[in-house]
C-alpha cells in the first residue's frame, strides 16, 4: 500500500466505516512483509491515544453458552447506545491451519445490528487461543469508535491468562453444576477473574445455578485479600442469556470496576504494562523468525532435527547447536 492509501484508510477508519475497519483488520492479520509494514504505518497514523473504551475479555468451557451470552449482552449494550465490537478467536487446525470462523452464524442477530461489529479471527495455532494480531485489532476497533470491545477466546487454560493480559476486565463464564465443579477450575484462572458468571440460570437450572454461584463466591472471598480491587470484587453472579436476566447487573458491575480502576490509576498502569508485553512478544516473534531465516541455521537444521528424531542428539544439545549457528557471522 502507498502512503496515500494508508492515510485514506486511517481517515475512513476514524470516520467509523465498517468496510475500512474490516480491511484494516485483514491487513493486520496478514503475514506478508509489505502488509506488516503497512499495518505499522496505519497504527502510527491512528496513534496510541487514551481510549475510553472498556476492553472485556471473556472465556469459558465449551457448552457454557459464550456466543448466546455475548449476543444477548451485546444487544443490550447496543440498545443503550453503545457501539460494541466482538473479536471472537476461533481455534485453528494444527494440521491445516484452517478455522471454521462460525461466530457470525452463532450471533446472527447481533451481526445485523448497525451498532455492532463482529470479527471472527483464526488463532493460527497461537498458544492460548488468542490471535497473534488481536492486540492490533483492539486498537483498530477503538479507533473506529467502538466503546465496548469484547474479546472472546477459545478453550480454558492458558487462553484466560493471555486474554486477561490484553483487556481491562476478565469475565469467566461457567455452567450450573454440582459442588465438584469447583474442583475442576484451576486456581490460576480464579485468581485472574474479575467476574465469575454462572450462565443458564433459568428454568429447572436456576436453583442449581444459584448454588454454583454461592460456591464460587466463597472461593473468591478467600482470594480477595491477594488483590487490590474495590470492596466486593471479584464477584460471582448468575445470568440467563436466553431470557436476558442478570445482564444489566453484570454491566453495572463492569462499569463500577472500570470506573474505580480508571480513577485509581490502575488502568493507566495496566495498559502501560500491556504495551511493554506487546513489545516483548513482538521482539520474541521477530527473533525467532530471524533465527530460522539465518542461512547457517537453515542449511543445518534438517540434519540436526533428524539427529534429534533418531535419538542420537539430545534436544537441549541440538538447541545449543542451532543457537551457536545463529551467532556465527
């Protein structure tokens, strides 16, 4: 892209054009060197700025109703006059690299709303199920004027840590279950959750959901002393995305926590830390890319890998050899 084209794209993005936003995110997701350079220029054009948007990370195990919850929650916010962007990360095949990208199908009603923007993106086998360029996509949707950004991640585990590191507030969705369910959730996930929401609190599951909420509320209470949050956080709540119950309370709690974090200076420090982590991640990816592109490494790597596969060379020793080749002029 020429500089004139990048300038034009930046202007259209600032005007909130959906097609320009879709094109900008596609550009950011590309691995082509010229597209990567154009993306960096575009991000420079829109600037860092102080975003007033609320970045909400959301995750949960399969079957918990993430898509139904996001659609109902997003529709409620759009009705209130908010502009909602959903960045839904779909798992990529480790073999083919392909993804189904079915979130627009699962959120058909929200996808048709002029106040919402849904972008399914492949995780591209990135560790944690968070797309490599999700951080850039967040900046792009905010530049387009979206004031609530929902980042939905795949799976349960490392993904929660990664999405929490690029958002302001992390919501963990759970399904109603017996007390043994508490044993299946890792402590690390509980420690980073700001809101634990027990979904599907309707019909015969409503009392079960309330019991599950009480179990998690007790667990969260034991962890509060380790965190510097306002009284009452982290909090466990119930909701029915199907019936729309509890969604307004969840939004009120999110706004309460967001306001406190902005006023206390926590959010500014958090986003500064995010920028540093973004830089380090970029350095690591760049360094790895340069290592494998090194002529000496590329020439000897197949031989070294064969020795490792045959068991004649230990993986640690092989890694030392590869690094030594990289350090050679």
